[in-house]
C-alpha cells in the first residue's frame, strides 16, 4: 500500500547538531524555491527563528509553521499538516517541507507516533510534496530513531542519503504496533432510533447527563454522525449503540450489521477524489477511533 | 581494562576512580548548561562504562581518547534531555497533572514527599512512565531566557514549553482545545445555524425539539431541520478540505 499514489517523497533527516540540520535543510529548501516549488518549515519557535535567519532573503518565500503544540494526536497532526500543504499547493504545483518531529516523553506514546509516520505515507501519498522529517538525534530515544528507518524510505544520516532497508510497508507496521482493542465492560446499550438525527438526539442526552462540555459534545455528535452514516450506507444499518465511561473518557460504540473492513489506515487518509472523508472527520474530532470486529458485529469505538 | 570490559565490577570501580578527574574536566565544559554537576558526573561515568564495553584493546588507541567521546556524548544527551524545549502532548500534560495531584494529596496526608513507588501506585503509571514525565519538569533554565545569544532572536524558553507546572494544566489544555474547536467549528456557521444546532442538541442550554426551535424562530420544524442539515454539512466541509485537483498528482 505504500506505493499508493506515489507523488509523495517522505524522507527523514537525523541530525546531531543545529549546524548539521541547517546544512541539510537550507539547501534542500532553496533548491526547491529556485525550481518554483513551495517551501514549508515546521519547527518549534526557536527552530523557526534559526531557519528564518539561515534562509536569509529566501525566508520571505517560505511558510513557517510552529509545531510546539501540534503533536497532540496523530489524526490532528495529520490534519494540521494537511491544511498547510493544501494551502501551499493552491499557490505552487509542488512543495518541499522540512518538518521537525516532536515526540512526547511517554514511551507508551512512541508507537503511536511511529504509527503516525507510517500513516503519513498513505495519508499524503497523493500529494506532490517532498517532505523531510527532521529528528534531533541528541536526546531522541533509540526506539524512535529505529522507527524513523521503518517509516521513511530514505533517511539522511551520517552526511549521506541512505535507502532504508528497514522500511516497512505502512499497513504492515500499523497492524504490528496497534494493540487489538480490548472489550470494555461498563458500556450500556442505548436506543438509537430510526435515523441519524434520532441517534444524535439520544447521544446529546447522554452527553448532557455525563456533563460533557459543549465543544466536545458537538465533536462527538459530528463524529457519530459520520460513523452512523457509514453504518447505514455500507454496513447494512446500525445493530447496537453503547455508551459509557472508560479510562476517564466518554466512549461510544456503534455496531453495524455489515462485514466491516480491515484497513489499519482507515480515517488517516486525507480527503481526495475516491476516498470518503467520513472517517477522517471522525478521527479529527475524537481522542481516538478504533475499528474492529466484535462478537456483536463490526464495531467503531469512539473515545472522546 | 580487559577485566572492566568483561564486566568485572571491581575493575569497573577502579576504572571509574582512575578516570573521574578526566570526567570532571569534561563536565566543566557543560558548566553553562545549568544541569547539576553531580548529574553530569553520573552520566559521564555511564558513558565511560559504555566505552569500556566497546573498547577494542587490539587497536592500540589510547583508552581515554576513545572513551572521551562516549563520556561527552552521554553528558550531551543528558543536557539535551533536561534543557531541550519539550512539546508535551495533551495526554502527557494530563498525566503530569495527575502526578502533581497525587503528590499534593500525599504531602497533605503524610507530611512527607511520596516515593516513586507510592506515586506509581496512586496514578496507575509505571515507574518508567513516571520518570519520563517527571524529567520534563526538571527543565532548569529560565523561562524568559533567550534561546540563542544573538540579539535578533526573540523566542524564549517559555515560548516553547507547554507549562506543565500550572496546577490546572490539564484542564487548561482541554479548555484551550475546546475553545479553539468550538470557535473554529462554529465560525463556519451563521447565527441562525448556531442557534438551531445549540438548541437542538442542548449545547449550553436545555435541548429543544425542532418544532419548538422553529416556533421561536418563526419557522416550520422542517425549515429548522433544513437549517441544521446545512450547518452540519458546513462543519463537515470545514474538516474535510481536499488538495486542489491541479496540484495533486494523477
């Protein structure tokens, strides 16, 4: 699946020092600018200041994106980058980007972000973009660096471009590192009516009873609308809806009557012709969305 | 040297003693890093032992010439870990708030600092999780410090850090998300659309039927339903913008 739409070049730069980062990133972007391509730099505020200075007058032709708080959830991060790239591609036919990746300190989240990098290959596979993800080798834990080689077909390290012999098919990697959803006890079935509107009304009552805030309630109602529409159009209708609390979060499961699907990147594919946007929308609005086969049917579990 | 390579603890101890002054010299080069000297020395010793395990005695390279690289690297990594700007995920911020709450409760109840095990039990976080999260709070640099010493640099450390020391950090982050999301999403709607959505689903008010909402707006229930459908479509469109056809590859 990694070759699906091969417009994207998704490479990585593992750097040991600021000088090394600049020595690679600046010529990379300048070559693109000279060729009429768009240029994007994504970094923390100090990184952006450093790049602005290094690019000199060319900085005026570069879009700078502050990613200090961008790496919150993979779907949101993909959406944020997608918005930037789409905006740039309205101005130039192609683009180059250097994006500094920010992993959090929690080892439990590292797989999530390695999965994000894998999903990136499929999510943006159709975009005419050359994206260089940069990783500061100092202080970046080894498992993350290992993940860099597994998720980028080419990696710049030790002053040279290297084809990664550890690159893994994104779907294969996502399946390997995504834990199977465990059954949740404590969810209760709720009536869901005969239409998506009735389901929304019922869910809204549950959200209000659980004292969920306005914005999050709207998020869940929109996400559930997408999942319910999918269930009705492709899944033979809704079989059951369950809600409740788990691990401190509001959870909603929508079970349909169909065979379901088996795509580990479902909902991570950026909108494009021929790809439905429903699951993309649902993932953006929720903490996490899981798709799996359960004893009661094909289940979408939404974590708010 | 060979005994130390093989893991002989006594040989390792002697090796550390012999090279501690040299490790101290390396640590001095990090004096501006604001990481405590003792921590630097500990990391330096760890680097020395890595070097001892990797050192190839057959190459006739002086040991310290080889080991100095590993000692410096270990210290650099520590400095990078403790002083680099950290972008915390909202989950990490939430867990930090949890740790802080557990610590505060323990202090109130027992009058002493909790141990790592006690914090781990109170928060359901594993020891490694706990340590990684706590490491993010050990940033010893001033929040107002300029990130480079050049005059033109304007960003400060404080600009780059999601402040994990605020008591209500988690709630603050969630609020920020909520406010941003709400603003972003509803900005796509006109006032009447907002009114219908909020009233129908009880967002910040009592939920009403489409008939009741229509009556208040001087519309039929069907017209209110149509307004809601348009509003939902607008919100969906705002979240699913695709790349321009001309820009995308075929």
